[in-house]
C-alpha cells in the first residue's frame, strides 16, 4: 500500500481511458451511482463531462453549488474520485457535505480512502474552507472510520429518505 504517492488531479482528456475503466469497474458489480465523480457515472460522452465539471466549478445550478471534481491517481491508474463543494446549501448540510468521495472497488481496504480524504481536506484548506462537513450513511462503517481517521467528529445522526446519515465535522 503506497498511499504516499497518491495525488489528486483535475480530469483531462488524457484520463479518458482510465476514467471509463474506473467507471466500468463499478458498473460491473452493479453499482451505478458513484460517489464523488461529478456525474461521470451517467455521462454519455467523456468530453461533454469534462465541460460539465469545468462549468460546475463556478456555477450554482439546479440546486447544486459550485464544486471541483478530482481523480485520485496512483501510477497512472485512477484509484478514486473526489468532489469538493465550495460551500453548503440546505440539502448538503444534511446529506453530502463539502466532500463526496469514492474508491474503486478493487482498491478498497488499502488505505487509499484515508489518503484521498486527507488530500481533499488539504484542497479545502487551500480554498479557505476551515470547517468541513463530511457525511455518510450510518451503515457505511468503512466511510465513518475513514472520516474519523481524518479528524472527523460526529455531530449527530439525521433521518433522511428512509436512512440514517451521520454528520461529521473536520476543523482545519
């Protein structure tokens, strides 16, 4: 597990093959909703998706706040995705928070989630976000542990759409 070499990079056209392979890995196990991917999971065209995530960085639209999407890359392979929301709206304050993230199913349990979240928190610091909300489903014990390892302190649990969401804050 060489998590020290993990980097966050803004997606480019050169990542297309690796990005589609990353997405397909989720689809192959029946997961169609990928956390932190800025909509890559439902994009029909990679180039159009690149334009969308560039637009998303500066524009509030359809209930979404400005957000920046990154790939977590190790040795040319996309290990995960991270989306950092620049601020919170009412919905993100309950579910979603400032950071959404996912790790490729084949790369889990190797420390990449924690390394990726630490890098995302550094990006938040660079953006001037000093108090970061990260949420997860109560049953997602792995995500809760990742958040806690990165300094997350549980504020509360809220019922949301038939499930329980845990809300963690990280002070930067």
